[in-house]
């Protein structure tokens, strides 16, 4: 599988391609299924419908990898924290006060439909298409659990200084739960996994080491012990100058780059031969035209001869025209 060969450090031309959030609201067929499911969480927990939306972008664009349709917040929900998605506003959880209220022993029973989706998707996918399982990085998931919603994560930031023991407890629980969750995905047929540490960039260096790198290291070591050879992509968004330490110290096989990180600079601080993923600005995919053409050509030149997976620097937005995605695929495939 070309995708897995690149993750293992081999260069491929043209590079493999997929897009973060490739299943989503920019696709009319997604919006139709989403309507049928009712709310977003019900869609994530319905294996038949979740399988369908996972496959939609593969059928339409022929990406090299499918990503399981779910959300990073399904894990805290399975651990017993309330979760709802406010229409047009994003997730809402009751801000966590006491780790003792979480029920890690019951989580697997609640996320079982997600694991079933993994098995179904692997059966349906073409053999040459990789299936990516995922979880949120513990620090990012903790941000949502402690603040109860996206934003500046002020409560999490304050707690990290004032009650670091509490934050550590949350992270330890999440780290263990993430190992079980990801291990179940691999056992069910995920070819590799990705850790979305989307808010890694809000932590200063010492907290970054303790809250981002350390839990990731534990997850990678344990997953590799249970599933020798399994590949893990880490996405420490906005890590800045901490990227090198993350790439060398966290145990991941590849790193996803955000759009503000220069690829040559990333290469200079990552272990030689480590696969990189990214990092086209999602706005370019919305704009299309000359700006997109030039950026894709530049990115392709930049990554030629290196192990690189072409992707965006963050998720595709709902306002992206399908024609721009088609053009991106064309530009990448023609090499
Ligand atoms: O109404 C809808 O249809 C919900 C929109 C939506 C979708 C399609 C959400 C709500 N989540 C998802 C799917 C999703 N989320 C996937 C599926 C696979 C894919 O196609 O990529 C994945 C991998 C995620 C991961 C995720 N969820 C992250 C990490 C990546 C990132 O974008 O930074 C985060 C931070 C979330 C939380 C979340 N879920 C949904 C929203 C709108 C958000 C962000 C909330 C915020 O603004 O903080």
C-alpha cells in the first residue's frame, strides 16, 4: 500500500493524498446522510451511516486513505461526560470537575459502534486504500473536557498552573483510555492511526513536554507493543519550535504539519527520513484559481523525493467547492 510505504519512510511519486475532514459538510451526500441520522453524535454511533460517509469521499475523489468517520469527543462521551453539538456552534460538554465521575470501565461498551464501523469500512474499501483510525491527543481532548467547549481554553490554561495534579489525573485517564480505544481500532482493521493534537500550541514548553509529548510517548509505546509495526501519525498543531522535540520524543512515525510551518524547517528538526504530512492552507482550497494552482505546484516541488503525504494544514471547511477538490486531486495525480 503506497500510503503505508510512505509512512514507513519511502518516497513515492506522485505523493499519496487525503484531506483532513474529507467527509463532511462540503459534500451534499454527507449533508443528506447527516439529516437522516438526526444529530451528529447519532451519526458517529451508527455503523451503517458512519461507514457510508467514510466511503463517500473515496468514491468521489479516490483519495489514498479513508479516515474513520467519528470525532475526537466520542471518547470523553464514552467515558461518561455529557456531549452535545449545538447547531452551528460546535461541541458542548459539562466542564469536568472530578475525574472520579468518569467511568473508564464502561467506555468500550459505548464506543463499540465506532469499532464496528472500522471493521465494516475495511471490508468495503479498495485494497490499495488505507484506513486511518484516530483519537484526539490527550491534551486536546482534556482541553474540551475541562473547558466544555472550543475557544481559548482559559480554564484548562489556568488549571495547568493552579491544579497541575488535577490536569495530570485527567491526562493519565485519557492516555490509558486512548490506548484501549486505538488498539481496538487497529484490531478491527485500521491500517494506521492518527493522534489529533490540535491545541498542542497553547502550552508553553514545559507543559508541552508533560501534557503533549509524555502522554503521546506512552500511547505510542503501548500500541506498538500490542501491534508490532503499527504506524502512528501525530499532528501537534501549532507546535512551533517544539516540533522537533515532539517528532524525536513522542514515538510517532510521522508528523502532520500545520500551514504555518515551513516544510524545510520541519525537515531540519525531525529525524532524518521521517514521513511528513500536510500542509496546504485550507483557505486555498476554498479560493481555488491561480492561488491554488501555484501553491500546489510549489508544495509538490518541495516534497518530491521525500516521504510525504499530501494534505491540508488543518481540516477542510464546509464552504469549499467540490470542483476545487477535484482540481487538487488532478494536480497531485499528474505529478
Ligand atoms: O455538523 C456536522 O456535520 C459536524 C461537523 C463535524 C465533523 C464532520 C465535527 C464536529 N466533527 C466531524 C468529524 C471529524 N472530526 C473527523 C472525521 C474524519 C474526517 O473526515 O477527518 C475527525 C478526524 C475529527 C477530529 C476533530 N474533532 C478534531 C481534531 C481535528 C481538528 O479539526 O482540529 C477536533 C478539534 C474536533 C472537535 C470538533 N468536532 C466538530 C467540531 C465543529 C469540532 C471543533 C470545535 C471547535 O471549534 O473547537
